[in-house]
C-alpha cells in the first residue's frame, strides 16, 4: 500500500496540532502553500477539524492526530549511544 501525496499532506497537518491541550488549534492562512490549504480542506470535509482553514480537532481528528504523531515518533531515527 502506498500513501498518496494528499494523504501525506493531511498527515503533515495533523502532526502540527498540539495534543497537550484542546484549547489550541491551527489556522492555515490563504498565503500558505496550496497543498496545505487543500489538505486542511480535506480534513474538514472528513470531519477531522472544525473549520475549513483548520480550527480545532474534532474527536475523530484528535484520534487521527494521536496516531499520526505516534507513528512519526516510531519512525524517527534511533541514535544508539555507545559506552566509551
């Protein structure tokens, strides 16, 4: 299974949300890249965010963002330190 460019862009938006609070959203301005504007629009249409330009995460969006952020952490390079 390959991810589409659109899905990757949507994940890129979801990982920008601060999951430590429900009181902080994001706003994608009209001056942002077209791929970001379209990604947020798709997330809104899927019911993951509250506004067409970002806003807050819905319950479903929060779950998706939690999974996306966990995946990013799991895939981060692991730097093993060696004892001298």
